[in-house]
C-alpha cells in the first residue's frame, strides 16, 4: 500500500494529519505470528477489561511481544488509535486479523462491549486451532507412514532392484509375471529414474496443491474427502462444532444473524459448507426461518444430521437459539476428539495391510526365481 493511498484512507474518515509514520517495509501479512497473535488478542482483552485505555493497553503490549514484526504491528496500531481511528479500522489496515474477527471487534467497540468481544475472539481462535489440530493428528500418522513407504519403495526399486534383477536376466528359464514386472521396473528406473522420479514427485505435489489448497479447484478435494466414510464423519463433526459455537457465541454477543453467518462463512474451510452457509444467510435475509431453509436445501442431512436440525428448529421457536447452538458446538467438539482417535486407529491397519501386500509381492517376485535357480544348481 503506497503512502498516498494510505493517507487517503484516513482523509476519507476525516483524519487529516495522522501522527503515525508510514514505513515502506511494513509487513501487511499475518503469516508467521502463530501463538503470539493469540497472546496479543487475549492480553489486550484482559487489559481493557481491567479498565486500562486502549492506547495504554497497546503501549504495554508493544513492550511484551517478542518478535520484531509483532512489535511493529503493535506500535503501528497504537499510533493509529492515537491518531483517532477506531481499533477495528486499525486492525483492518494492518491485515493482522481476518474480516470475520474484525467485524466482531467493530461491533464490540460500537456496542461498548469490546472486552467481551475480544475474549470471544480469543476463545474462537483457540477452538479453531483445537479442531484443526485434531483433524491433523488423525491424518498425520497415516501420512507419515505412506510417505516413508513411498520413499523406501522408490529407493529400493531405483538402487537395489537392478542389482538383484541382473541375476534373473542371465537365466534362460521363463520368469514369473511378478518377477518380469520387477525386472522391467529396475531397468526403467536405471535408464530414466533421474528424470521420472522428480517428475512424479512434482506431479504428486501439484495434484495435492490443486485438490486441497488452490481455491478454484479445492472443491474437488473436498468431494474426495467427504466420500471417505471415516474421514467424512470427522470433517462433519469438526464443521458442526465450529458452526455451532461461532454462530451461537456471536448471536449471544448481540451480533445480528447476517453478520454472524458471514463470520461462519469466512471461518469454514470446505466449499460445500460455504455454499450451504451462503444459502442459509440469503434465506434468513429474505425472512425465512431455519426450518424452512433446512427443508428447502437439497440433501440437507449430508450437512447437518436430522436430530441436530430438529434441535436448532425447536431452539429457534423457543427463543433459545444461541444457547442451543453453543451446546451443539460443545457436543461435537467432544465427539471430534473421540472420532480423531478412532480414525487414526482405523487407518493404521489399512496402511499396514497395503504395505504388507506390496512387500509380499516383492518377496514373491524375488524369492520364487531364486529357489528355482538354486534347484538347478
């Protein structure tokens, strides 16, 4: 962002002479802060709740944060607040927090409940980290085993297999199909391995990136994950825990339904749920109830189980929607803990079976001809 554009943003708000100093090297990214960003929000909430002014709280935090980037950000926000800008706009200018969090800070400032809203941000970020951590923990062990098996298999086929198969090529006896496959693979990797192996690795990395990280094609990866029975159940539990707690907590904090659902939309990682939340937001904006929206949306049970739908519908009618949604979030948060352990337990024997079959194939292809050769000798 240029200095001219930066100052224009202030002039638009009526601040002609901001006292902060623009720095060209300002890091307008929030990547790499991790726990320190959570520490900043949590302690800012505590200091403001204790009666300290926003400017004084920011000045105190600028001394306690450790990284240079975070010190710059904190000092920059302090200067912007001292210049007369509201805290939420200072956060928005620095891009430290996502828009859904900034909207929560803004509503807290405007309603005079900033400490409570900042505390809600802290809890929300902690729950997001916990839910994502459980999902990763369920998949990290199978992922590591698969990668190691792949590396060992490629290394053996590239460097060890050609030396073993050289024995079989000298034999005039017809080899089994499995052995012929290994001989061909060993010869192929000896001749073209330095080109093929890097190309295969790059192809796998590209496929993973486009399936699970690239925004325009991520829906394909989501469809694959939601087609796997155990993984689907865990992902649904994680999403419902996030949906219930975020929406319930925001409604309880006094946020209107539209803005609360906007936070839910921005908080989800899965395109199918994002599309559902957008439909839910548009339907509610048109004056429809949760009940009608659920009934109109196709294959609704694939997103929210029927018992949970009935619970939300009943809560909406009784005026206890926020409390019920928070309870739904807590219930599914506890369930995801058990489901992550069950998924890891279920995937472990499957991977071991696959690896065992590959090893058995190699052993059969090598040991069989060796026995034949020893019998001839």
